[in-house]
C-alpha cells in the first residue's frame, strides 16, 4: 500500500494523540489510585453506611477512584469489582487495623453554646457551660477518631455558632449521627440532678437514643432516661440526632462531676459504646 506524504503526517499525528491520551489516562489512574490500608473494608452499592455491602476489599488492595460523593469514593478494584468505600478509610494515616460499621460512620459532634453564648452558669457563678461541653465533645472526638470514624465538630474552639448552622452541618454532610452535648440547669440551685438523653424525631432517632442511653447506667449521676426534647439542633435535623444533658451545672454534686476530667472520660467512653452498639445493626 502506498501512503501519500499527507497520510503519513495524519498517521503520525494520530499516533501522537493516542500516546498522549494513553499517558494522560495512565497518569490519571495513578493519581487517582488509593490503597485499602485496613482489613475488612466494605465495598457498598451506594455512598453511605446504609447501603448494602457487595464485596469485601482485601487489605493493601489498590483501588481506582471513579468519582466522589458525600465523602465516599466510587471505586474499581483490581478484580473489576465496583462500589463505594469510605474515603477516610483508604490510605488511613492512623493505627486502625480493621474497618467496622462505626469506622464507616460520619458523626457530627456539637459542643453546646460557645463564643458569645456562654450557656448556663455553674453553681458558684464562675464557670460557663460552654467550657465543659467542648471538653466533653473533644474527648468523644478523640475516641471516635481512634476507632476510625469520620468526625465533624460544629466547633473546636470557643466561638459562636448559630443554632441553625449546627443541624445544617449534619444534614449537608449526610451524617450517620449527630450528638449535641449540654449540661442542664434547674430553676434553683441544687434542685435537679442526673443525665438525660433527648431525641425529637422518633422514626430516625429513637433507636439511637435507646442505644446511647443504655450505656449511661453506671455513671456517678442518675440516668434519668430517654425523653422527647423540642430543641432546634435536633428538631431541624434530618439525621439520627440526640441532645445529651450530662448533669446539672447548678447542682453542687453534679458540677463536681462535670468539671472532673475522669467523669468526662467515662461519659465519652459510654457515648462511643452506645454509637458502636447502634451501628452494629446498620446494614
């Protein structure tokens, strides 16, 4: 076959385009490849904990990212399985060895009040509620991150966050759970005592309330149980959400515990245990 000069030019140009495209594809694939650094990682048929598991990804498997949604990656593995994985569980920087339903969860923690909103005052009128809600939430955050969960804080410092912005953060991020931390205040000093777990939407949040509250029975303060609560941060929340009142700040006995780091750590441990129990039943 005889090629005219212009045919050779066209052929060379076409080959160059193919080589460049192939190189770009290879570079794209390499750049968008991640490693499953934990064992038991689930491949799901949608971007979230509630979707069905279709396959288990072996540890150290390479995954090609095809797209991203709600902090989940749509991937293809080396055996041509397609599905969604939690983005924070690939190339994981921590010491997490094994993925669980809890580690696949996105949890929004809300330290009540903050900034110009001090919350309730302690019985000695010297301490603000906002200080202790942040201390407690930070302890819960640390424990959850160690378990591999994706944690979002409504605030991590003493700053003002509007009530509307708190549930909005959970709704926008399609959170698996939202927990708001508070300390109660009675009309008179030393009138109230104990802890209470509040929910608003029975359909989405009652099971979460029961599971978290079931862990609170052996604390130094009486567990007052699960109750309906008309609070904006859980009322305007479409995600499973709770508001925890973990003692009365204007009761001497309770405030002694509230300001105690050991008590806060005990509460944090039990919140995480309740979340773990709740997510065990997730599909």
